[in-house]
C-alpha cells in the first residue's frame, strides 16, 4: 500500500515536472503558448469543407473543417470496406473454385502492399492521369464529368413539395419497424413466418416513388458546367478524397474478408448439420444459425480494423486531402508555431474518435454476445 | 532508496533543461561543426549536386558561418527540412541555424521564439501557368486551381490576393515542394505559386520547361534570410555578420579570386574586413581572420549569387533587387568599423 502510494505520488510529481519544465522553457525561449490562437483569423484556404469556411474564419473553424473531413473519409472508408470485405470473405469460402481463388488473390495482394503506396498509386498513377477539364470524360450525356480535378455529378435541387417525398420515406421506415414488431409477435404466438425482408424493401422503394410521381418530381438537377478553368456547380468529389477512400476501403477490406472467413469457419459444421436435420433451408441456416454465431467472433477484430482505418486516414497528409493531420497539424501548426498545443489537440481528437468507435462496437458486441440460458 | 533515485533523476533533468539554453557558439565549437537546416532540394538555394555536396545561396550562408568559426567552410552538416518542419527543428535545437529560403515575417520573428538575422535574397511571390492557357496576367485567374506548399507565407498570400481581387480559387496544398511540382505538372492545378525564384528553379524540374510561363505579377514581399533561436545574441551576431561580410566584400571589390592581392591593400576598409586592422573577429567571439576565411572559401555575395542563381547558373536570375545599393538594388550591409 505504502509503495503503491509512493509510485503514484512520484508519477504525479513526474508529470508535474514535465509540464512545469515545458512551460518554463517555452517562456524562456519566448515561444507563444496557450490556446488563444484558436480564435484568431486563419487566412488560408481549404479545398474541401463540409461547413461554411472562408479565409476570414478562425483557426478554430479551420480545425472543425479538418475534423469533419477526417470523419467523412473515415465514414466512407468504413462503409465501403465493410461491404467489400463481407463480399470477398464470403466469396473466399465459396464452393466455386474460381471465385474462391480470385478472393484469395485479392486478399493476398492488397493486404501485403503498404497502404501509403496504395494511396499514392490511386492518386498519382490513376487519378492524376485523367484528362484535364477541357477534355473531361463525360458521363450520362453531359450530366456528369470526370477529369483530373475530380468527379462532377448533377446535384438534386429540391423544389416545392420535396418535403412530401422525404416525409413518405420516413413513413415507410416507420411502417417497416411496426411490421417487424408485429411479425415477431405473430411468429412467437403461431410459429408462422412473415417475408419481412421482401415486403420491407417493397414498401421502402414504392411508397416514396409513388409520392414522387404524384407530386410531379419536385426536384431539378443542377448540372455541372465548364466555366473558365474548371467545372462549377453540381456535386464534386475531389481526386484526393476519391484516392483516399478507394485505397482505404480496398486495403481494409482485405483484412475484413479474412476476419469474416475466420468468423464463419469458427461455427462448427455440426451446427449446419443439425439445421439440415431439422429441415431448414440453406438461406435460413446461414441467416439464423451461422451468421449470429459468426458475428461474435467477427466483431472484436472488426472494431480494430475500423479503428485502424480511421487512424490510417492521417496518411492523407502525403497528398493534399485537407484532413486533420494535414490542415491542423500541418498548416495551422506552421502558421502559429505552437507545436505542443496543436499536436496535443490532434492526438486528443484521434484518441476520442477511436474511443467512441470502440464504445459503439463494444455495445454492439455485448448485444451479440453469447446469451446462456 | 527510491526517493533518492528520483531526486537524482530530477536534478539530472533540470540540469539538462537549463543546458539546452546554453550558448550555441560553445555548443558548435565543442561538436566541431555547424548543424544547418536547409530545404529538401531547391535548385540555386539549397540542393545536393551530383556528388552529393549541398550547393546554393542558402548553403553558402551555412558555409560562411562555418568559415567564420572554424576557418573551414566544410565543417557543416545539413538537415533537409520541409516547410512544415523547419521552425520546430530550430526551436528544439535540432539545428543551430536555419537557412532555408524562409520569409521574414512579424509572427515568425516574435511569437515563435526565433530571430531573423538579415536578408540574403529579396524575393516576391509569383505565379507559373501553362503557356497553352494564353494567360497574360494573374488577374485572369478567376476560378483557377492553385497548387502550393502547406505552412508557407505563400499559402496565406495567395488567399489574400484572390480575396482582394474578388476572385474565386481552389487551393491544393502539399507538404513537400516536389509533390507540389509533380501535382501541377500532372495537371491537378492550373497555377503553381511560390516565391518567384523558386518558380524559375522548379520549372527546370518539369517535363517540358518551355511549356510553362511565369506571370509578371509579384504579389508579395518575401525577404528570405537565415534564422536563429531567440535569446542567444552572440550566435545571432555571428550569423548576421557572416552575411554582412559577404556583402561588404562585394562592395569593396574583394573576391575569392583577388583576396591574396587585397591582403596587401592600403584601403583601411579592406584592411578592417580582412582582419589586418582592428579586433572585429575577436569581438564576435571568433578569429580576426573570420571574413578572410569567408571570402576566400565561400566568396563574396556577388560571387555566391552568380554561381548559384545568377548568370553562371541554369536559373539565370538577374540581380534586380538583390544588386548592391550602389548598383540600383537594395542589398546593403552595415560597415565593419
């Protein structure tokens, strides 16, 4: 007890000493310190921002812009990596020889090439070699364009009555939840099953579609057009974002595929045999017997992959994607010179994002964990 | 027992903390070389040649300081730094001196704990575009995509310029100068912007240099000069006067070619420069022969300029603002007396 207190005390002293020493030395060297810089004018431009940003905005605003860009690329990366990873993982176990070999080649190729090289490959070797704005590849007639400055797509502009379509979508979702509740209770009481998935998809698509047609399609498309040097208007994906999402998704998907394969294989063959003996069809067996048991094995390592992907997004600093490391720990650090504060904030942010992801996945894991009866 | 170790550790650490602030000159003398922060390769300013030796007008400042202290201009070790890394490297003591085409600004001189000791190149920011665009003026750049470096004054100036002229633009900022050049060359941007001297230098790296043209506008003042840590006045003086000695030597007509004759000169200003009269070197904390070593081993400012960026180099930049004050420029050094 005494020694524990001593160790704790000396650790506290040590931290105090480091902090005090840092502050004293910064003052001695006349280096500005503190967080006042966050409210001063940034004065530099950022190529992509999800919120309003101009050069007159503060460093704090630039920080928010960079943070949102990091979250955007992480979310997109996680979304695509999960889809590709599950598909490849299942294909890896396919009885079709060609399909399972192709999946194996994919996995072994992409997880064994360093991520930074893959990012640079997509950015420099693929996207940079697209033609310039004047010779863009046109998509769907003239509605979209792909060139070395990015992918330009028409943007839907809501007109009067667009609210009804959104409302119809929400109503459809509500109906599906109600239906699910009802179908479960009916199955518990009578044992009869309800084709929830097919009916649900039908409602989700048809209801908003009918309202869309009834209101006379209350959207107009803003089509990007070439004005001066570049295309303007519409939705634009900058090449840095595309390269980063493609590279992160493809790289992480290779790991996820292996995790999915391991998860499925961890469910013993006896489970499938038992299901077959009970007369369950293969689809039902997969959905109700195999996947729920496989998920218990899949989720913890999947969480690590999500965390890796988020942290790997900082490799964007190698090209010009304006995320946290490049804008905040790059430009802001250099313009203000306050390395300790800026790097401290940046590390705290990555830590928070990771801990939050971890928390959400742990909650999901707890829900899926083995319930012993 | 434990506590005693801890106390020792504390004492050790606090000694270390204060030792970091000791005189840079003593430090440099005891390790035997000057650790100089330079760019990661900017032709004419700091760039390794075919043999791997660093060359350039910024490198000559490092060499001049080493010549003043050791009488040997080769006693320099170089640390290539990106624009983003440079100030932290100097603040933390990783380099003794930063001579890396760095613009002297108020923030950098005050809030960063650094001191600029002079100007070795008066520059200004310009724009490079493709000749095929047919653009004659920077005011025609509305809506352009602009490639530049992160953490530079360039990034701020370009924002100011487009804002002041009410033009739209998109800035694509890379960390390394080579990445900027490659991205511009690949067509990611319409415009490449940085200090005009660097535009000329980096144009040489492009696939077809003739396809690119530097626009006439200069949108900023970029006085580039060596930087040291604040609070070590003796070290700042040595760096400042090494550069002054090169400029004074050019003004007095003393060059590496004629220095042997000049040592016999009766001109008192030349005699003071070369340490024959007075104790100016000793006052600085180095040998009285300091300027003699600089001029004989590195050359005067004009020689350094012509060799690295001027008429004898591939860049062929004219002296312009960097001519001596007596020749229509603004290069001016305080007298040695």
